[in-house]
C-alpha cells in the first residue's frame, strides 16, 4: 500500500488536532505557507462556539480550584490536568454534536466525552514526560489503529519509565462528561436535556434547542460544526490484513475492523481465519465515490427555499395547537390537548435531529464536490458492514444515497446494460413489484418522458420526481437516463448511477434456506416466476380476512378503518417478525404510524396491541416456517441460559459471532446540572451473569443477521474475482454501475446457493453441543424440506 497523500494526512490531522490549528491560525503561519483551508477550518470551529466553551471551562476550573474556597469539584481536578483547554473544548463539542445527531442517551454522551478525554490525557502525559519514546511509540504503531494495542504499548513504556497514569473510572468519566454538557447547555445554548419515554422506561436524552437550529443555519462558519467526526477519505483507506491495521492512516483515528471495545472478543477473533470477511471489508472501503452535483444543487435550493420534498422538512418547528375552550377545567379536553401537544413536542425534537442530519449531508457533500472519496467501513459483532461516517454515506437516507455516485462508473455497451439502468429508475419510482418487462416498458416510454422533463427543468417538475418512492434517487436517475437516451448505445455513455437490487423479504429468504422450505421459498422469490411474489400483500390480505370475521370490540374498530391498512403500513411489522421483534415493538410502531395519520383509536395502546397480535397471527398463517425456525433458535438460547453461558457461532464466511449479553448492575449517579440535582443510571455489566431475557430475544435475529452478512462477504469476494471493484452494499441490497449489475447478481445468487447447499442448522447444533456441558435439552436440528436450492440460480426476482 502506497503512503497516504499530503491531502489525506491533512484531513485526518484536522479532525483531531484543532488546538494546534488554533495556535497556527492565530500566528498566521498557515496563511504564509499558502495553506488557507486549514486556517479556515480552525477559524470557523472557533466561531462555531469553541472559544466561548474554552472560556467557560477555564472559569469553572478557576472557581472550583483556584478562585473560591470550598470542596474541589472532581471534574475540575481532572480538566485542570490538560495543558490546552482548546483540546477539551473540541472533543466535548464534537462528541456532543455527533451523539445528539445519532440520538444517544445523556449517560452515553457523557461517558463518550470522558473516554475520549482520558485517551487524550494518556497520550499527553507520555508526550510531555518522555517525548523521545513517545515519538518512537508513535512510529512503531503507525500501521495500526487498534486502540487496545496502542494503549498497552503506551502503558508498558510509561511503566518502564516510571510514568504513572491512573485509569479513569467509568463513574468519573460520566461526571466529567456531564460537567462539560452542563457548560454547553448553559453557555452555548446549543442543547438541552429532555426525558423521553421508551416503552416502560424513561431515559434522559440530549437534544438540540431551537437556538441551535438558527445557530447552525446562521452562516457557513457555524455550519462547519455539522461535519461528522469521521470524514470520508481522499485516499483509499488502508486495507485490513488483520483486525487492527486498516482504515484511516493517523494513529489517533481508532477504527479497528470490528466495532467493539471488548478485548476478549477481539482476542478470540484474532485466532480466526477472517480472510473472506476482511476482503469484503476492503472491497467496500476501496469503492471510489463522487458527489452528484445535479442532485446537490437541487437539494441546496430546496433546503434554502424551504421546499418540503423527499424527506426535507420545514426548518421551523411545528406550532402547538391553540388551547380549546374548557382547557384546564374539562379533564377530557385537557387530556386530548396535552396528548396532541406532546406529539408535536416529540416531532419537533425529532425534526431538530433530522434538520441537523440534512445540514451535515449538505455541508459534507459540498466539501467533496468534484473529488474522489472513499468510506471507511467497520463490522459489527454479527459481521455486518457499516460506514463510520455519520449521515453522509451510501447506506443512509434517500438523500444521502442520491448524493453518491460511482466516481469511475462503467460504459453502457449493450441493451442489457441499458435495461438494468431502466429497471433502477422504475424501482426508484415505486414499480419494484412489477415484472421486469413491465418495468422496462414504463422506463422506455413514460420514464423517458419524465426523465427529460425533470432533467431539463427539475424545479418546475417537483410534482413528478417528488411523488416517487425514493424521490432524490429518482431525481438522480432522471438526469442519468436523459443523458444516456440522448446518445444511446453508440455514445459509449459512462453511467455512474448506483443501480441497486434488494433482497425480497430477505429475513424470510434466509429462513427458507435454513430449512429448505419449498412453500416459503416460493413466497419470497427463491424460485423462477413470471412476476415477483409479494409476501406483504399476502399478509395484508390475511389480516383483513381475520378482521372481517372478528367480533371483538378492538377487531371491529380496526375493521371499520381497514382501508387505512395498506401495504406500506404492513411492510415494517412483517419485516420485524423474522428478527424476533416483540408484540410490544409492533404495537409501538402501529401507534406511531396511525397517530401521525390522525387516527384517534391508535391513541389507545390496547387497540394497537390487539392489531399487533393479529399481524403476528397472519404471518403464522402465511409462513408458519418462520416461527418454526425462530422458536427453534430460542430453544437453543434457553439451553445456554440454563448454564449461564453466552453463545457463539461461526458464519459461512468464517466469522466468529460472540453474543455477549450480560446483566447490568445499575448505579444511580447524583450530579448537578444548571443548579438542579440530576440522577443518571450508570450500567455496569456483570460478566459472570448472563442476561437471559436478552439472550433469548436477541439470538434469533442476530443469527439471521449474521447469515445476511456472510452472504454479502462471500458475494462481493466472488464478484471481485470477476474484476468488480465498485460496490454499494446495504446488508441485503447489492449495487453497482448498470453495466456490471448482471454479473454482480450472478455472484450474489451463486453465493446464496453455496451457503444453503449446506445444512447450517445441523452445523449450529454441533457448535452449540461443543459449548454446552449438558446437551440433553438441546433440540435436534430441524428436518430439511423439499426445496431444491439450485432453483435460486435461475430465480429472476430473488433480488429485485
């Protein structure tokens, strides 16, 4: 691997070394060197609020330690150890913004701040007291991003040199983080704390204030804060040959191949053959991307002009309803108003996060206009692949995906190549359940007319592309299809549009493969058919049949509004079931969906719970095999519960999944925030006590997730053998330029065939038996059905 470019190193340095930039900017040295972009970044971060936060931290330290008599505050003692408070401000500022935009709870945000500050302090002390050895360690670890390895190296050398560093406790990290959150709340005015009720529990969360929206929108200087902490790379990320040597080039950007801090998990994985998994990770990371400028320009215009289309929301919060006559006196009137007001408050909080995410995508995309860039990927503990950049990535929203196009692309040479581009447009518009012939007919006639109108005048034709299933991706397609149709096959048109095919009911597809179920395989398009089968429609029909015969009060209510029960509504709960979602989870979704449509009966949880059970019953009727497999996997988990053991298993791509769910001992932490006492719960896992409920609930879904991850690994590695280098990968969705899609999907089908030519549940049975002391209660592997797995090789709609 070649050395990183100067531009890449400057990008990575800019992420963490803000204090150095501040000082250089103040001295104007970078300007003299002609490196204006770095001074711009540093100056704008200061204007975004860092300078004020630094001042407040310094004032807090002075009052707590040096200026006033009294007990020294714990956070002040720790913060006073930092030689440069700019570093503290920057870390707190960015962690808060990133975590709020991801919806993290207050406790987690505070601990994350404390963790990053502890890491910074460890490096700082070592560098101060032994700069020579610090430079040597830095050089020695330049090829690894593994946090644990580098920490151990630093600790070892610090110990040899007699340099002491006391590791911060989790509680102290929480207190330090909470103090910094407190300062941001009171002096920056960017965030506030609210209590959110999730199910039966109430959680403290950090959310953006109304002031924050205006602050971020105020000008470009403030909006630099919307950049995600981990930015896309200008150079190809370092390839992973081990778990710890890939990703970013700079030591401080810790991106191991597996997103976990559990050292035992990492140690066991080091002993495994992860060749296929790491190759897949590298192929995803080495795909070159570019920003679609046509989409970007329209997005910016619609955002600035407050045009609500395709996921864009009004930048102003919704107003509360006027209090009706009788409010405060009539209990029912007051209750109804309060309920609606609460929903509006929840919507406004959610919209603040969405607005920030949109700004983050716009500003990050602008930074990469005309540039080739790459995303660093990591695997979760089931080996699923995820980009580390927040919001702006090809697994993101419709907007995020539309902003991405392949940088290289591929020439459309044949009619078949063009047809795949045509099908991609029909899919984006919402015709993905039609046959391929019907989709092609639409694309070459009506789709071609739409493409011309939208491409030539997108703003006057929002009513066309705005009605699509994926409006922004359809907008991008219109431009691509119009440009191709202008020149045709003879024009050697290079298409950069990302053509994706999704697995149809992919969780159920894997269940069908696990037990070779002929009936389920047919329903989820694993066999040849003239048109794609529609499991959602089948379940919806069954739900309505059950409601028509239902004589209960709840059943009659739902039957009265059965027209509101659409395919769009039923899709999510049907998808949730193979991943072992609870009835309560489905009921919560029902409430959210129908309350948003102003259907009052959804305010009653009993009604929602009833419909949730009915949907589950319908799924059992339509595809009983799904519950057969889920119950079997749950029984295996129960065997591990009896022995108080966590469960592990190997996937077909060689990854060792280690499901470690432990019981948490909750400690109540009392802290101060804005002169008020706040109690936060700090969860400390007890590694000697398995969380039995979570293990049983989590194992079926994690097992199926691990198989779609393994399928992705094997598929892209096989495709790479054919010369493929451009991939868009979203778990059960595979994308490439149109000219390469036919070959890619052949590899995807072949890999599915390879995986399910084996008896995977029998393999699981043997793996479980090896881990258990008492195997008497272990259920035998389920009997395999009559489905011929070779059918998937000729199934046209397995991915569609």
